[in-house]
């Protein structure tokens, strides 16, 4: 099973949403790690290159609490295994105006989700 990760980059970062995969529900969190100097320069940040980066965290919703499965830096084309599935990031470009802010500034995240 291959599907797109339902990220809405215009909603800004950090971002968190629920994802059902199989019979389980997961909480996906995405946030940007960038220095103040990088943010002050403005513009688009390639988060899968060198410098600022995207962090992905995955938790499985359990009966009483969230179960942590993954927290790591996203790397282009490198699978991020999280329980029964993996996430592969193809593109992660974020405008600094989408850091703690919403709007259509050209930010885009492309990632696929597939069974392991």
C-alpha cells in the first residue's frame, strides 16, 4: 500500500495530524529545526538538504496513551520506519513565513507512506 502523507504545508509548522494505517491510528508530528540566523534571512528552506531540517515524530494511539514509534531527522529518499509502515520524504521546502504561521507562500512537503 502506497499513499501520500496528508501534509498541508500552508497550515504551517509545527504541524500535527492523525493518520489511520491499517487498523491503527497514529499521530504524526512535523517540525522544522533551523537557526535564528537562517530564519532571519527569510525565503524558502530546503529541509532535506544541508542546514535546516525537518523532524518527523510518529506515535501510535493506544488504549490509554500514545506509544512513541519514531522521532528523527527526515532525509530525502531514506525510509523512516514507524511500526507497520514507513514514511519516505521526497521533498520538503518551507518558507520561513510558514514557521509558526499559516499562508500560501510556496511551502511544500511530498512524502509517501507504505507498509513495511
